[in-house]
């Protein structure tokens, strides 16, 4: 197979998952990594046996690299994506695609102008859990999707993350941190969103870090930490969603449920690739666990990059694409905007439901 050479920019906490996962896909070869802290890049290169650790400029000048994975912090996503595209390379960025709608538009516009792919996490919707749910919905197991619920209830990241400040800055908060997983899953399962109505609040204007190494440091909260709202999908289905960093007493709510005219589907955690799927059809009293029909059920970060690489070689569309990521970005802003203005937010973007994966794909390829 004609491998696609890949570079990684950003060698922080999440990069290890990508270094590990990209090794499983035979089409991908990570040949270089870069970071503002070159020593950190060198440490990752040594740990994962990567041929070259270098500056961002050196990586972008490497003519052999076709795809760059952008793992920088959210506020740097757009700037680095634009640098990658201007260097003539395809880009795949960690979520969210960008912090502002204008930045997201700039990425898609430049990618289109240069004939390049722009892709974005999350790719968890390609995992066996949500792909099984997609197959059930497409086959009519729950009839017509009527409604959905999605809940991400948490106490916030200052209790466990070693560097949590950016979760409370622009581009952070529960919606921008975890919303991409939930919204991407909902769009993949139900389709694009037409309208959003939201309410938000900042419950604690200051938070104190209790995790090492910054325990005791105060954080000034700049973004809403509890976000609730209603989503009207183009299909006619209505969704209810809450994302929160304010749930200190815990909660016992489902991650995602899809309610159809003929039954209900319990969708696994969209921040994972696998999980359990449960179905209860009309008039049934008990839930039935549905065996997963698809692979990629372990931590398969990099699956979206592999799909993009196969798309490069075959000419087909890739699934974790920029249009999907931009639609999700606009939706996240829509919750905040609706709360601020007190009116419904009419979505200006749309996207295609990404094509489902075929049953029976090997665990190292996404080749159709």
C-alpha cells in the first residue's frame, strides 16, 4: 500500500493517543513531530520511535509530509490549520475545528481554494458503538427518529487535569470541550441541525485547581459552565441537550438516547469508540443489548486521519470532514448566542450525514 506520510504538531497530553493509534493503520506513517517546546517533541519522538523531531517551520517545509495532525490548544487551532494549508498540506485538527465561526470559515475557504482536505476530530462516531446505532437507525429498528436527549454532566477539569486553565477560556467550557462528541454523534445519527435555542450560566466565576502540579491556583472563568438547549433537526426530530461543569453532586442520566416512532435506542458514550448499545422496541418492557456490528471499539484515535488518508488515495469523500466540523462549531456557538440574545438561532450551515462504515472492515484499514 502507498503509505501517506504524516506530521504531528503539538506534543502535549493528547498526542500519545495519536502516536499510538496511528501505528495501527497501515496507510499511515508518522515521520515527524513538532512543538513550540522542541524538547517536548524530542521526548515524544524518542518514546514512539519517530524519525524526526523539529520546529513547526521545519515540519511544514518537509515535502514528503501530506497530512498534518494539529494537536495544539483550541485558541491556536485556526492559526496552525491555516499555516498547514498554506504549506500545501492536508490538515486534521483536534476538536473544535476553531474557536470562532469566522476562523472556521477561513479554514474551509482556504482548503477549498487550494483543493486540500480539512478534517477534524472527533472521530469517535466512526467507532463500533455509534456505527452500530447508525446501522440500526438506517435499517428502521426504531422507525422514524422523533426526538433525542444528550447529557454531559461533570464537575469540571480543575479536579484532575494537570493544566486546566484553558478549559475556562474562550474555546473552552463544557460545550466546546465535550459538545463536539455529542453533536457530531447526533448529526451522524439523525442529520444536520436547523435551529437551536439555548440557555447558559457561569455558576462559579472563580475556580480553584485541586490537581497537581497547580493545586491552589485560582482560575477566572470566562465562558459559560452550564449550557442547556433544544435542537431542531432538519429531519423534524427535536433534541434536548445539557453540557455542564457544574454538577458537583453527580448525575444519573443517559449519555444519548434516540426516540423513534417504533422504539428507543440507548447510544454509548460518544467520547468512546465502543460501549454497549441497547434497544427497546414499541410495546417491549425490557431493553435488549445489541451486539456491536462494527469494529474499532478500543481507543482508535486516528481513525479519522486514516479515513482521510484513504480518501486521498481513492478520491472519495472523507467522513470527519470540515463541513461536519464547521456545522458542529456553529451549533456550539448557537447555544451561547441564543442565550445571549434571547431568541432562536437559525443555523446558516448544513452538512451531509457522513457515510456509514461497512460491516466487516479489518481493524487496520478504512478503505471504502
